C-alpha cells in the first residue's frame, strides 16, 4: 500500500455578482472556483472516498466529497468561492468511513489568477481508534438548573430606595464579578446601580447611590435610563443604555456612556441609535465584535404596539450604526412564544453563538444558535427554562435573561417577580 496520495489543486478565479453563499454583511463581489484534480494512479486500493473541506473565519465552511472509481479521473470542485485566504483539509476514507489518509494546507485565492497547489495526503497510521458522533440538531444537551439560594440580589440589599432590581449585566473583570442592574421607582423612573462579588452569587453594593442617572431637564434621557449592554475594550468600559424623555408610552432610544472604572460614567450627549415609527421602543442587550465590525443585537417594537422582535445593527466605531437591511433576524414564530420576544444576550462557545431571549409573557426563556451571528436556529427543546423551573416557586414571573460564560461556567442571570410584588435577581446554571 502506498503511504501518500497526491492531489493537484487548481484555483481558478472568476468575477461574479452573486453573493448568496456569503455570511458577512459587507460582501466582496469577487468569487472563484476551486478544482481539485486527483491523480488516479496514486490512489491506494482501500480508499473509498475523498472528502475536501474549506474553511474561512468570515464565511460558511465548504465541504464536498467524491467516490473513487477505477474507470474515470475524479475531480472535486467548489464554485463561487470568495477571494481570500482559506484553509483546505482533505481526508481519504475507506468503505467503513475510517479516515486512513489526511492532509491540509492554506490556500490564498487571488482575483484574476490561477494558482496550482500540491497537497500530500499521508497515512494516519494504525494507532488510531473510532468515535461515534451522535448529532442532536439545535437542541440542548443538558438543562438549566435554578440556584437554590435565589434571589441573589433583592431590593433589601440596596442601600438606597428602589422598588425593583432587574435587568442584570455581569462581567468577570480583574478577579471580580461585576454587576450592573436597573433600579425602578414610581411612575416608571429608572436608573442603574452597581455591585461586586467574589463568586457571582453573594453581592456587595458598595455605592450609596446609582452609578448612572437620568439626564438634566430637557435632555433626551431626562425621564428614565434603562440598562442595555456593557463591555470593556482597551481598558474602557462602554455602556449602551436605553433612555426616555417622555413617560410610559414615549420613544425609547439608545445612548452610550464610557468609564475607566465601571462606576463613574460620562455620557455621549446624543443617542447613538434613534427611534423611528416602525422601531419606536428600542433596547440593546448584546454587542459582539466580528473582526473590526461591531454587531449590535437590539429589540424594537412599533409605535403604540409593544410587540417586539430581535434585530441587528452594525458599526465600525461603535457610535454610528447601520441597521441590517433584512431585520428582524428573529421573530416569535413558535406557539409558546405568543407574539413578542426580546432581550437577546449572546455568548460564544464550541464555535457557535448561543442566544438566550425572553418572552413578553414573562413565563419562559428560549435559546437559539448561530454560526455567523445573522442566521439563527431555535432550540428544538424550547423553552429551555420555564417559570415552573424556578426553585421553590420563589417568583411568579421571569424575564430579562442575561447569559454569561466565565471559564466554561455557563449561567443565566434573570429577573424574577417575587411574591412580595417586587423584582429581584436570580441565577440558573447549565448542567
């Protein structure tokens, strides 16, 4: 038996106006074709099929295969491949599906050029075993278990007056868990508080007052400020928050504040995302950075109609945002969701993005999954956490889930409406 298989790879570039296979929003219009020509005389007799996989961090992974025959010269091709640097992996399998040869290399596809690349498939050797992989598409393998000590933060823990503590945002930073939360008062007024913890369960509220309050009279956020999303970049904390100038039914817009310590904040004078009649009531709850592009996940409802969908906007600087042309990216289309979903928070794990989201009915939490951050598949086990899962029935409503993964510790912090008719914060663990 021969130890190697030689493949000649021809990279042929064509200009194309079609971008249907691309994942990113700002797509390049130059695509090409990759042709892998197999030298038939070098193929060992026990090779049954050859599988080729091309991967790129910004595009869908491409995969194809060819079954080996003795009377034809076999080829493998990929069409409409965007220009750029791709990683090519080729593996040869026997009739039992066992990989017996493999090889890989980087391939740079250039516009208007043809490139020949040679790849050698080497034997994987005999010191290998087999593994059976059972696929469970878009369905949770595990479950969310409510914390026995809930609630972890309640109104009685706050050193200043508030009627509710909800909508938590958690960060693990410099060896501490840090939490920002929304305080609510009479007539819908609100501001933002802060606390710290060693374990993310027992919190110390060291500030005697909120850390972000409403703007001065006449400002766009002079009636209430609501918590949005907080992240740290280059030593600077950035808080995207919701602000209102009018009570109850007024428009809600997105603002930005920055801080060097997470406690003392400086606001931008104007909103970074404005309301429109079709997206009148806005809220932002996750921001992810793809290379140099920020992705903002926000919920929105039309004026006078509090039915929310989940939307996407992008920005190169975090200040000027462009709404995705195919919004919304997630809608309530399952019976259990009723008519409104919102508060999407996202973590990255196992080469995919995991989203948790809330229902307008405040009785369940759902999950969805994505590879590119744009197209989402809902968990077939939805809802993954229900009001009935709350330990000892400590609350009568659940909402505003914030998911966070710290050192493979996956948690959802959520707001629970307690039997005392006040909102407090609880947590559930992925087990």
